[in-house]
């Protein structure tokens, strides 16, 4: 995990808690708490109007001096209906219900004005009911002052309705009743204004509380959050600044000036990428503390009505940088030690090979009795020395090849040749060993020459190692088959056996140096370098090796090398191969 991943912006696992502290979450919470109280007061305003106008309509006939016609009484009771409906706000508030109530007020006021004659009729104050209702019903959920504006505009409807009614059927005014209706509407209007003022004050206090909470939350964060302009100058900041980072310097001089001089071009480029809309992270060294590191995360923030800004978060990355530096040093040291070990193995293999070849030569002379007869006992010793020396020489050769491959000093000597030659030679070398063990060894080769461009020694080594392993782990009476063929541009060599097989848990390990499968008796039969060398030589040719095995049934290893020569390449098969028969055992 690198230092940028360590400080990457991550969404908190407790998403509901994170959303609760977001600006939208705080705003919704404030509106919800303010809305509960506001809805109850608005419902009370509606109930008060409905009660007052109903008492006026029913009690006016009993008051001396007040003339109330049945039409005027019906108009007053009609305006009480929206008040009765508005009581529902106490149980369930919502933007839709408020809009419906505003429509009811407009219809009731328009109808009442049409019945009474509007401003020239008995109850002229009813013309202002839409305005009072709009002020009382207004709420941020509906929109900024939308219902109030609707009430102002809607007041023209009852005014127009009253004028039309007066023109069609002139009516006389009733001064006493007009005064009472005017007082009722005035009280309703003042109460609505009081409700609106109270609601606005509540929202203002909620907004101030939310701002304070957000400011405290931003200030308590472990990193430093900045708002930067396009030049990298800090316009606002929250949180704790990393050591050696001065917030005043960021505000006065800008971000780039606080960075160590050699790293300033990289920071400038990061600012440009962020302004272009790319999410950017960069590690830099503060100018005043060269032993420390700071991680900076940049994001672009743009609004249609404001200049483009950058949101930045800065963290102290010194500890993580030190850990990564120690890991890098440890890795370099481990690689150096591994390279030294590889060089040591390669040199020692060369040093061991020279005297061992001498031992093998003298043992072979004694075994063949070139300088005279030997007692049978000494001849057996010479045979044992020759066999053990040959096994040791094979092991040293494998170690030398692996050391060269790991040190990247192994050079492929690629040339054009018939792939059947290398496989046939490997089969011939293993023939005697397979016969002595009672294992049936066969090779299935194509009838025509198979031209390839590869390292013939490497291909022979691949076939030899695969066949040696197959014969080694196949019991008497079993069989080993090597199949060579061309598949498109690839050369495919498959070696299958009916041996002991490989357990699934061992398959992943095979192919690495000195890794072996099976029990102790099987491990004693090899060094674990055979398959590792096959895999490495295959990969040097750009190929791949696959293993398919079932424990107790056998193993099939397939090597594919992209080494086939183009068809247009001239190739002359060897004289003895020209009449090679079809797929037959070699």
C-alpha cells in the first residue's frame, strides 16, 4: 500500500452517519425541526380564522346595527372552509397540501367577493384573504416566497370578481359589517406576518447552528482542508495543518512557494491537472523542513456563478514515506543479496565442474579397463563413481543454468532446426533408464519436418527434464509418452505419464526453484530444479508451461513455444529424417 492509497479520499463505512453531517443532511434536519412547529402554528392560524368568521356569520344577526343578508352570511361561511381544511396541517404537512390550501383560499375569496360585491360590498376586507393566506402558508419546501407572491397576484381575482358582481347587480354597503370584516382580515394578516417572521427567524437560527456545526466538524478533522484559487493561493482553510506547513504562508504566498524548489514544477503540473478536472494526488517536501513529506489531494470545484476553485486536503505523509523508504531499501538489499547468491552459485558451479569432469574421465578409464584388467570389486567401485559423478554433474549443470537465468546472463543460441531432432535425442538418452525401470517410453512425432527457430540445446533440455521426471515418478509397468506437434505459430510438446500424480495443493508450488511435490521418498529422488528450469527456458522463448495432474492417475505437462518458422522459410530435412514414418514410438 503506497502513501497515496493510504490517504486517498474514502467514503466512510457508516454512510448514514456521514450523510447526517453533510450540509444537505443538516439542512434537512433543520427544516424538519422547524417545519413541525411551523405546521402547528399555521394550522392554528387556519383554525382561528375559521372560528372567528363562523362566529361572525352566525352571531351578526343578534348584534344590533349589523345588517347581514343570507348571501353575505353564505359568503362568510364559504371563506371558513379553507380554514377548516388547513387544520390538516397539524397532522400532515407537505408542499402539495399547502399549494392545495392556497388554491382553496383563492377560490373561496373569489366566490365570496362575487357574492358580496368585493370592495364596494358588505364585506370588502375579504379581498385581502389570498394575501394573508399566502403569507401564512409560505414555506421553503414550496419555494422562496412563492405562495406570498401568489397571494399578492391572487388578490386581484376577488377584486375583479367583486367589480363584475357590482356592475351586474349593484349592492349597498353595510358599514358595521364592513368594519368587522376588515378587522378580521387585518388580524389575520398581522397573524400571518407574525408567523412568517417567526418561521424566518427559526430558519435563520437553524442555518447559524448548522454553520457552527459544520465549522466545528471541519476544524476537528485530522488533515488540512483548503480552498485554493487557480494560482494555488489559499482562500479558506479548516482542520489541522501538517507539521512544517504554514497556513499563513499558503494564504499570502501560495502553495507553490511553500514547496522545496526542485519539486515545484511537479506541484505546478498537479495544480494544472486538477484545474483541468483530473483528480490529482502528489507527495511533496515542505521548503522549511526537508526531512518531512506532505500528501496533497486536489479536486476541481466549479459553480456556474462563481470562479473555478480547487478543494485540497493535506496530510502528514512523513511516517508512511519513511516506511516505504525502509521497504525500498530492504528490497534493494534483498535483491543485491540474491544477485550475490546467484553469482556465487554460478562461479562455484564452474569451479566444481572442472574437477568433476576429471573424476568422471578417470572413472570411465578404469571402468573400461583401458590400462589393463581390474579386480571385479574395483570395477564395481569405478562404475559407482561414474554413476554418482554423472548425477552430480547433471545437478551442477541445472544449478548453473538456473543461476544464469536468474542473473539474466543466460543467452539463447537460436537457430533454424528440426524440432524432432531435439526430442528424439532426449528420448534416446532416457531409453535405457526407462527400460531398466520397466517403464514403456514412446514418442509421437509428426511425419514431416517441424522447422523451428529456437535454441536446440534449450529445447532438448526441456524435453529431457520432462521425460526424466516422468520416468522417475512412474512405477514399473507404467508408460510415458512424448508428443510433438505444431499448433499454428506454436510448437507444442506434451509429456504424459501414468505415474503417481501430483496433489492439487502442490501444483501451485511446482515450477519454482527447489520446490518438490509428494512425500519424503519422492522428494529424495530429485532436487526440485527440473520443472523450474523447464519453466524458465520456456518463458525465455516467450512460451508457457501448463500442468494437469490427478493424484494416483498420472500427469500431463504441456509446453508451448511460439518458435515455428514461417512456411516460406526454406528448410531441408536431414537425410535420415526424409523417410521418417508417421506417429510411431521412437
